[in-house]
């Protein structure tokens, strides 16, 4: 028997440390070579680290949410024999950026608290916390392959661990049923704020702390635009993407921001400098499995409605699959956020610092309105918006949103100079 120390590998060009955002093993687990060990997040990517050898986990080098230096002892394994000293990284390294290697633009530029550095390996005891079910990587993979929620499986293994037999019993007999469906549930789940969720938390807090937000809401009659959108989707070419509301809204923003440039700006409040941008680079808030991301569509003023739709589709898919480039996450001058059909009636969106404005269309609702003295049903939508009151006056914000409202209610004007 011998011990093998799995050193934290170099997972990216120029990276000297990474945050361990998730462990897939625990002390005492018997792990096979190439099995998932941990997820490590850098400024550029999140990488799954896999075991270089087979063996029993003796200790792990840090807790979730802590920083591990490259070359530090990540995992110590007890192996059955001697293992060659040189290690190779079994997981694929993220490709280095070809052009723009800048970090993604932060939602705020507030300094980020430095997570605790780890000097020596820490042995974590095996215990049942009442949160994430205990199971070996092999059991977890088998459950994932069969779309089974391990929280529903009754555990009979040591220290409350779910075994292969427990999983097979669940597949055969189903979940254990209680004779009384009205039972008390006193369990709790503790979720440590790490990785992308920690970054989002810090940036949102700093944005609200530093920016004096004010919000403005306007109702828009979308009936004519929805008729146009339906017509264009029915007559579009096979090579053209399906149109949603977003491309029309972005087109209206471009025309409006040309008249109110103070809203298409960034504010370096530490230096006291407001930068108004000639190009319109619209950040598109996108929900992903790792949290909120804001891909940026560059120079929207140079794109037609179909090109905007294609960029929205491309960046949205890249964000959701985790393949988006760092260059596509930087350089925004204003942000558009939308929940689509779930958009509610009114929202108060948080500004993407150092930008000074954010717009959020809400859902379209058929509503009875009075038009020419008659009650008629129209497709109505609210535009919610927030602005930095240090840079944008309330009058100018109202004028901008009113101008966008007029464009959307008369959609032909979107395409006229």
C-alpha cells in the first residue's frame, strides 16, 4: 500500500490558482481512475478534474468555496501499489483565447473578497448533513443516467450513504410511501455560496450599494408589432432565424440611444468620468445552469433585424452550454433583461455596473383598452427600466422610454431613418 498525492493541475494559461466549487468525492470513498473528483473555477472556465489513479480518498486539500494554488495537494489517495510520479491531466484544458483574453466584464467593478488560501491538506469527516444525499460517484452517475433524484432514494449504507442496492431497490419498488401524506417536514438544506453564485451575489450587492437607482415604467400597445412579427416569421427564409420580440426592442433602443446618448454610457465613479459611447453594445441578461450571465451583442447599430436575431440566438446558446468566449462577455454599454412569457407586470432591474441603464420588457397581456371611444382588446406590455440617477435625469429617462414606446407602437418607423 502507498499514498499518492494528486497535485492541483495547471488548468489554464497564466492561471496560478482556482476555486474549488464542488467536490464529487469525500474521505473514505473508493475512486476509480478518471472518475470525477472536483470542479475548479477560474476567471475563464470551470473545469472538471478527474482522478489520475484508483484508490481510497485519505484527505482533500480544501473545502468547497476555497482557493487551491496550482501544485498544491488536491487529493491524497491510498493506492494498492506504487504509482509512477509523473501525472497527466485527464480532463481537457480550456482553449486559450485567440484574441481577447480579458476577464468577463463584471456586473460591478467592486473589489472581490479574497477567499481563504489553503496552506495544507484538510481531512474532512464523513457525515450526513441533511442536504446533498451521500453516494459514491458511480452511484451518482448511475442515478443521473436513469434520471433518478437521489434525494428520493432510501439510504441503508454506512453513515447514511446510498448504495447500488438502494438504487436498484428504488428502481424496482419505487419510493417508500408514507401511510400519512400529511407529515411534518423538519429538514433543512444548507447551500454554501461559492463559484458563480458568490460572484453574482457580490456584484449585485455592490451595484445596489454604489448606484442610486430609479425606475420608470411605461405601457406599450404591442398589437401592431406582434402582427408584423407573426407575418415576418411566416414568410422568413429557411436561413433566417425565428424572430422574437428582442430584436425589435434592440432596434428601438439603438434609435433612441442616438438621441439620448447619456443613457448609452459607462460611469467610472472612482475617477469621476462618464464615457458616452457612439457604438451601441447591448448586454443580454441570460439565465444559465451556473447562474446569470450577460453576453454582449456588439455594434447593434450596424445590424439588421435578422442579424440581431442570429446574434441573440448564438450568444444565448453559447452561454447556456458554457462555450461562450470571454470577448463576448465584455464591453457592454447598456443591458436588456427579459423573462419572456414569465416577465410579470413590472420589474425593477438592477443596473449592470459600470453601465448607467437597464431596460426590461415584461410579458404581453391581452387587455381591454379604450381606443377612439370604444372598448377593444389590445396586446399590452409594460417596459420596466432602471437608471443611474447620478448620470441620467428622470426627464431624460422618461423621454427615452416614451420614444421607444412610440417606435414599437408604430413598427414601420423602426426601419426608417
